[in-house]
C-alpha cells in the first residue's frame, strides 16, 4: 500500500514522521541569466530516478518550465549535518550546515516533451553527491515514482480530498531554518480527472508568485481508508500534483487560467484571484524518468 511504502522509505533514514518528510522535499529556487541577476523565484522538489536494472540513480529538482524560462543559472540552498538523528527540540539536526549552490542549467535540464505540460527537472546529482562525499547527510527527502497513487488506490480517490501544498509563496520561507511554508486545503475538482480535458485539476488553495512548482499531496490522518471501505490507524500521503497556475477573474468578469508569475514585479490590480490554484497531475513526472533513463518505463515492467 502506498501509505506503508512512504512511511517505511522515510523511517529507514530518519526518526521523523511523514509530515516532516514532505516539509523537507522542497527547495527554494532563484533563477536568472547569471548569479547577479536571479530575479525569478519558484519552488522545486527533489525527485529521484532509479534505473530498475543498473540501479544507477539521478536526483532532479523538479519545477515548472516558466520558473526557469530564459535562465542560465539557478540557486538553491541545501541543508546537511553529520548526524540527522541528533536533532534539537524543533526537529532540526544539530550542527546543520546550509550550502548555497549556484548551478548551471546547461547540460542539466530535462524539459517535459509536451509543450503544454509546464514541467521540467534539473539534474543536481553532482552537487548533492559532493555534500555526501564530504561525510555529511542530506536533510532532504526525495520523492520518486512510488509516491504516485497506485492502481489499487485509484478507486479510493474522491472528488473532494484534503491536500497539503508545500512551497514558497511570494518567495516566503523560513530562512533561519531553511524551511518552506506548508498550506492546507481541498481539491476543487477530482484530482485524477482531466479538468477541461487537460492534465490538470483545481485545488482550493491560494497561490502566489513563488508557488510555481509546489508539490501537492493528499493527506489522510489519523485514520485512512482501505479498499474494502474500512478504516485503519495511520497516515496516508500521496503525491498527486504540481502547482503551476491560478484561476483569475478579470474586471470584465472573464475567467482565465494563467501561469503564476515567477518574476517579482509591481503591477496595477486589474484582476481578482479566486484562490483556486491549478495543478498538473503528478504522473506527468514519469516523462522525466524516461528522459533521464530512456526505456526505464519498459524496464519497470
């Protein structure tokens, strides 16, 4: 079951609950043409691709294409420590070190092949590996394809589900602890159905500049539902989407779906937000798996 899989993967490496895991899967992205011109802000999340035969792996920071549009460099902050099990009263590892990484996109960018799918992955395997080789452990949780809803769970997904969204709205973050902002809401349309015929769904969560690329998770606790209709104690978290846009209403009354602006600017108010965010279906990330390791989908059987 997905819930057990997620909890086990995380608990093997740290003593933290799954809520802490999803708070540690994101990074704040700054992007620009060079290190002095990082004027675009967004959210990215760690996503690990493992080849099923060779066991080789690469780690991506997944975000929206428009977050890094026209950029050549991104900046992220990675936290690490010598011992992740030695934590303070706030769950932060003692002796935490924050490394600022400026990373060129040249040769490290994987863009979703569908022009209408606003998704890309940045290969950060090398800088993360350098931290690990120094003897430190990463204070990070990597999502992968096992976090997606499995076939036996699809029938359990309802029109209205409670969701958590983790990211950096308006670029906001807890810089002192290098932590994101988590928000809670509900799905506004069925999270697996194609909203307006496209690979999107709506969530009743306000989104702002910086929210682009935020992962969306269904969240059931302290009980979650089973296939036969019963309930069992525990927490089920499934990765179901990636925020990329919002629904806005112009003064004329027209409703529009628009990308969340990544570049921070001051503009006149000529539209009203409906506090509805647009998210891609999470299965779109599987196309990135195929770009990293061609043939990986067939190899998984």
